[in-house]
């Protein structure tokens, strides 16, 4: 990850923080945008009446639950993208295809 020889290699903890940040920060921004677009057209109280009429959920709680739902979905998508784009180990390079 570090291309310059004069810089020390990243510690495992810093690398893990960087990886989680690369997953959680873009998904946070995407969840915020998705929440704004979704709740511009959908009222949380009407959605509650359709899905869970027996539960007393306020409008603010509906916005909160919606945001965290969008954040979980976009974080899962970012994590799958990170997993698919990670470099292969050196010993896997010599495996035959098929």
C-alpha cells in the first residue's frame, strides 16, 4: 500500500481503520442521499400505517430507522466491492483457470 521506501509500513490497526473508513464513509454519504430522496416522497407515518400499524413509531424514529437501513444496505454493497477488488495473494496467481 505504501509505495515510498522512506515511509514505515502501515500497522495492521491503521490498515484496518483505513479499510473500514473506506467502507463506512461512502456508505454514510450514500445513505444520507438515499434517505433524502426516499423521504421526499414517502411519509414515515403512512409507511408505518401500511407496514406496522400496531407499533407506535414517531416520524423522527421513522427517519432514523430509514437512514440506518439505507446505511446498512450501502455499507454491505461497499464491503462486497472492497472484497471483490482486494488483491490476490501471490500463491493464487499460479492457479490454473478452469
